[in-house]
C-alpha cells in the first residue's frame, strides 16, 4: 500500500542531509501518465508557507503531475527569499527530470511541499542534491520510501490504498503534531489510476477532506504548511461511478486520518467523539470540536477520569441547537450523563484501554458527525517544549 499502488506512478525517498539525524528527508512522486489531472486542498492559515503559495498557483493551472516534498524545514515565514527558493526547487526538479528521460517537465507542473521548523530557510544546495538522488531512485516500488521521507515527529510512516473496483487509489501522509482542522496539519499525496473528470476530482477531494482530515483535531493548532494533493492519470482505463469513487477516496483519507491520530505526539489515548441527534451536520461538528479542544476533557482522559462534566461544559459553550435537559453522554458504552444530569455510575467506565469512544446525543435532530482527538499527556508537553532546541 502506497502512492505507487496505482498504475503509472513512480516515487522515491532519500536522505539528503536536511535532517541532522540523517534520516530520509526528500521525496518525489511522479505521474508518468497517460493523463495528468490534479486536485488539492491547502491550509487556511493566513501565514501560508511559501510551498503552499506556490502549489496553489500550480493547482490553478490544472496539470500538476509531480510532487516534491521535504522534511527538515517548513520554509514558512521566510519572505520573498523563501518563495524564490520554492520556485527554484520546482524549476530544478522539472529540469532534472527532463534530463534523465522521464519526459518533458515544466516548473508549472511541480507541486512543492515542505514540513519542519517555521522561520528558517532551506539549505538549497543540500535540497538540490537530495532531488538528484531522489530522481535516480524513482520506482513503482518507491512509495514506502517516500512516506518515510516526509516524517517529522512521526514515529511511523502512514500509507493506505483501495483497489476494489478496477482502479486503485493510494496515499501517504505525515503528521503527529499541530493537528487541527482547516485542513489539519499534515502533508498528504494521494494518487489514482482511475479515469476521472478533472472538475469532479477537485470536488471529490474537497468532500473527502472535509469529512476526514478536517475532523481530526489533536491539539487545536493549525499549521502553515497543510497540503493534500491528488494526482490522477487514467492509466487503468476505468471511468468509475462518481459515488463509488467518492466513497473509495473517503476510505483512503479516513484510514490516513486514523493513522495520523494514532501517532499524535505524546498520545496515550485515541478518542472518537461521535455527536448524534443534531439539528444539522454543522451543529454536530461544532459540538464534537468543542469537546475535542477542551484541555480539561483531554487531561481527564489522560488521567483515566470519566468526568462527564468536562464534556457537558464544553458542549454548552457552542451555539448548537439543543435543550440542556435533553443531552445524553456515554463513554465506552456507559451512559454516565442522562438528560443533562446524572446517569449510570461513572465507576463503570473502563478507560484503561487506548481507544475511547464518547457518544453525545443532543436529541435535536437526525444528523451526526465524528471528530477524532487524543489526550493531553505529559509526553506531549515535553515534546513540544523542546521542539526547536
């Protein structure tokens, strides 16, 4: 399973030296055709990194077919010089790919993604050396290496694939901290050999991210570099049913989102907050997100304390439609809050396992939403107090 699971994609990941650890830090994903369509979703952070600004421009051209990614530096908040570095990176990748017979490429076909520390420029000499090495390593079997090369504080690479309907969708992602909606802090490249209309491709990706990555809320912190890119090449010759393709794309994004949450920095608990009985979906998302961002709730989960008052107090801060004396809350199947008051004995709740399910029933409608989060642990505090040292 990886971004090279679909037909017609090559990838690689190499150690260039951007990371002091010597780990892999430069990745390439190349669409070798026969067609080249692309879609993307980016961070809504107003301090968008230079690679995000550049890749937005590539998306507007509609024919991006290469993604170059680096860890070891975000190239964010680096001014005009940082943007020039991104532009030069795209030109360098296109030129080097064209030299080695991978086809004729232009800088306008190259998406650029970076991840790492904000506020420092990249070492372009080292990055260019990594690009050259990555090009020599390109292979249909290179997807795992690419996934390894984009890791920062991740402890494991993250990949997914679906191939049940005559075509394949494959993906990789990175992310362990600064995981919050809009989109969610991460880099992800998804590929497909399905024959998909370009306009629908963007609609499908936007819908998939809104239901998966956008409902991942680990620590409430939004990055400057969030990017999800979808490349399609029609190599399978299969034009999928739009609803089926949408469902398969959501499945890949859903699995990647779950892998991101499972690897969140310092997490000892993986928490699913499902809100049901909402008047509309936006209310359900709002309520779930309010709980996921409550440090009191997250600390209680770390301490294995089924304190449902933390949940109700967070729900009560929202503008969602509900009656306070109608709301039920269950944790791991035990309804500890009934009709806005005391329910079953909270001592019945077992929080010793890693997975925790919270169910909030607003009794105000028929809509639901699932938000993923994790606990607030000592490990998270330690890791993020030492990130730039």
